[in-house]
C-alpha cells in the first residue's frame, strides 16, 4: 500500500502545480456558457490543458462534434474521468459544470504523473449534453466506454454527499393537433389543442396523488396557440418523468401516456408522444470505488452528509446513471458555499466561481485522483475492476 500512498501524494502535488490553470478553466467556462451539443468553445477549452500535457487527443468521438477523449499512459487498468461542460438556458452554469470539467481535467493531469507507476491508462472523456441530450448515453452506446474499467466524476452541490443517488428520467414531448377556427365567430368548427393540453395536465395533476414513492412529473407548455381569437390547432407539452428505478419509470410512463391520450380524446384532437432525449437510468454507484472516494474526502477534511442520511437526498437525474449500469463508477457531490441556493437557481450559478467553488475544483481533482490510485494499487480492488471489464468486453 505504500506505493499507493506515494503515488497519491505525487498525484495531489501535480494537481497543486496546475491549480491556477484549473481555476482559470473553471472561470472561463463559466463566463461563456453553452448549451447541449453546442459546447464548441467549452470543449476546446477543456481539452487544451490535456493536449498541452501530451495526452493523445481524439475529437468528435461517437459522431458528436463536442465530444472528445484524451488518453495518457499504457497500463492495463483504464481509468475514465468524465468531464461535463454544458450549461442551462438563460441561467448559465447553475449546475456547476464548469467545476466538473476543471476538476476532471485536474484529476487526469494528476493521474498522468503516476500512470506508469500505477499500471493505468488515464482516459478523460469530454461528455456533452448532460442537461438535455444524453451525451454519455450516446457515447456509451457507440463504444467510447468499452475499454474503461472504472468511470468517475464529481458534481458540485450545496453540501458534500458521497453516496449520491439519482432518478431514472424520461424526457418527452407531447404534441396535440386540433383545428383552427375563429374563436368568436365560429368556435364550433374548432378543435382546441390548447384545451387538450389543459385536460392532460389536469389528469396528470390528479394522478399525482396515486404515484408510487419516488415517482415524479414536471413539465411546461412549450406551445399554446398563436392569438386569442384563433382556436389553437397546435399545442405542445414538454415533460420530465422520473422514478427511483427504470422499472418504476416504465410504469409512470404508461400512466402518464394515458393522461396525454385523455386530453386528446376529450377535445377531439389527436396527439403524438415523442422522446426528446435518451432515457436516463438511475445511478448505481460502485460501493468499492465509492469507499475509496469516501476515504479521500475525509483526508481532505471535508465532512459529507452522514452515510445513513444519504438515501434521503435525491440528486435529480444524470446520464452518468447509464454509464454506472455498465461500468463500475461513482458520481459523488462535492460541496460549495452557495448561500443556501441549490442547483438550477441563478444564485447557484453565481456561487459556482466563488472561493469555495475554486476549492471544490482542486479538492475534487485530488479526491478523484486519489480514488483512482487507491483502486489501481490495491491488488484485490484492481483485479475486481479488471475482471469485470474483461467479462464485459468478451460478452
């Protein structure tokens, strides 16, 4: 284990050596937020430090222009570090993906210093479109994770939470089609698609009383009509359906679909349901790798939410869940001082570049690097990951 202690210290020192660059990256990403699949500048900024360090770069992987991989070393154990860098509409980096990207780059740079000594290959995966679009799902399906033995990342939040969990998510759009008519002179000839959307939402609201624990629904009206005196022939709902598990999500999807159909039936309209983004699976954090991360953050002096309270705090949803169903992985939360704000609030976006956010970049990088060193240098943990990767590769 002494080899692991020494390598961990060396990786941490390497993070410290590039601390100013990592914080500058976080602030630069924050200053120029970009939306899903449009993160051209953000992906380039995230890749820049890795390319300068001698990582082998592969841009536009999985046929996604803003996805990339950066690889260093030749060891048998491939450690995947996931970087996110997409932002939210109007409120920018209110989920702190600038912190994620910078921490992941820092972890990769730290691990590059010890890759040979630990028998690992470091593979940073630049993953676009986490907020909407499922970049990791597409990269997983298209083989980018095939050689990865363990995948990891940290996500900022208002507190440290090691054993974070997330909900499975279906992202759907429902379009109702009716018939235009003059709303005053000839309303009897119209079929009101806006009313169809209203009836559907009333049905969804009544359904909420009978949902299983962990099932959620929330949405918006994205199209509702053109003018008050025209019976709307088109209306659209955008809805997120969530549940604790993929099985519960399937149940919710069927029940919500009946509510959408009810809106169309009641108003004489037709409707179509389409999937907007790939379905996100719930997180399945690997307990062995998570234990290593828990030890790392303790050494950094962080005090996470007590382990017996972790299950009470859902994360939301993430496409990292799909990765953890295939590859052993972790997705803990690293805390910043957000003044009481939570993710997806403008106040959290403002906090994502304060002093505590900068500290989270560096601590996140050190914790991820230290976790990778622990599992790479412990014979039992290492062989467990390699065995799972071999069995996955060979069917």
